[in-house]
C-alpha cells in the first residue's frame, strides 16, 4: 500500500487536478439570473456577512416591483467556491425569500451562482399556514 500511495497521488494530479479551479468565486458585484432579476452584493466582510439589493423581474404582487434589501452570509472556506445564504425582505409585499447556494467558477473561468429558494407569504391566520410556503 505504501508504494501505491505515490502512484495514486500522481494519478490524481494527472487526471483530476485540471477540474479544480484556481480562480476564487467572488460574490461581490452585480448578478443577473435567467429571468432578468438583478442583485447587487456589497463587499463580503472578513466575518463572511454581506448586504445588498435585489430587484426581481417577476412577482405575483399587484404592487409595483421595487428594489428590496438583502442580507446574507458566505461560508469562509479555504477552497475557492464558497457556499452562501441570504434573505430578501421584499419592500413591495409582505413576503420574505431565503436563498441558499454555492458560487462556482466554470471551465471558462466564469462565475456562476447556483441557488435554491423558499418564499414565505404572510398567513392571515394559523389555519392558512399550510399554503404560505
């Protein structure tokens, strides 16, 4: 087994190292999703927290869409493609959305955010809680 270890390390470096990104994914800046929504994230602090603005392109609210504040955290990890989460407090409705995801750098060195989200609507009473998420 001792003789196999250097071979496996060389094999990993030969076959797998090209898939490891040398570029760091940086959340700070402007982002646009597939639907045309825009997000601006201010500088991520040394503690991993950040703030920003989210301007959605889609809404079920009858009110005019407005820019809404967001607040979040990035996992400070020595690797270059961090996980993160943030909350958007929609200023034009009584809803909140939480996002969680990871920042990737693809093989063309383009930064890409992959996220999932959960929207919470206001429930007028406990019995209507079931339909608010």
